[in-house]
C-alpha cells in the first residue's frame, strides 16, 4: 500500500462531522472516520498529556537504542519467517501511545516487514475483528516516527 493510501471501511453513510481543532480534543468515531476517509489524518492526534509522555519516551528510547526500529525489533516485534510475500507475518499490538479518541474506539497497529496490501489488511481485519467496524491508514512519510518498519494504524469499534 503506498504511504498515502487511506482506506475507510464501514457500512452506511456518515454525516460530515463538525470539525474543530484543539490540542485536547477527544475524537469521536464520526470524526476519525471523516479524517481518514478524506485523507486528513494529520488532524487526528494524541492529547497533550499522552504526547508529552510519548515525546519523553522517544527521547529516552533513541538515547538507549539509537533508533525506534531497533527498540521495536529488540523488545516487541519478533516476526516469523516470511514464506509468502503475499501473506507476510503481521504482529498486531495496541498503540502504546494512542490518539485521543472516545471510549469504545480501539487504536491498534499492524506491524510487518514489508508494506501490506489493502486486500491483505482487509482480510486480517475481516478475519480477526469481524465484530468491529474499522478505519485504517498509513501515516505519510513526513509524520512517521517509525519509517523503516511498515505499519498500519487501525481504529475500530464494535458494530452496533
């Protein structure tokens, strides 16, 4: 999937949310869906408190590991051998520093050794999270904090 590919998956139509920007906004499902589906993902962010913790963690982790990729591969991501490039191993983890969303919305990451196709991402979500509606994206390079390990941000909530 190209870095700027944005895909939203859900059923039914959603009305366009009222958009207001404040560093401590908590984003509703409608807002997250809107920002992702209209390729405005830079508008979704962490709240001030989580961002402060994240910034300190980044500084400390870079000082100790040199790169975020090295930290992740050393401590969290133990990939199985890749036998089929069309279905590479994927590690699914909650985002340790999630964006500011309302309760009931989960923010997970799909980590891989190679970029994932839309079809494969959808297969993973349909197989593992059928009871959820999902919206997902890949951050554009200019806002990626982890550039050398492909990963997909997924927001999900239980279907009603």
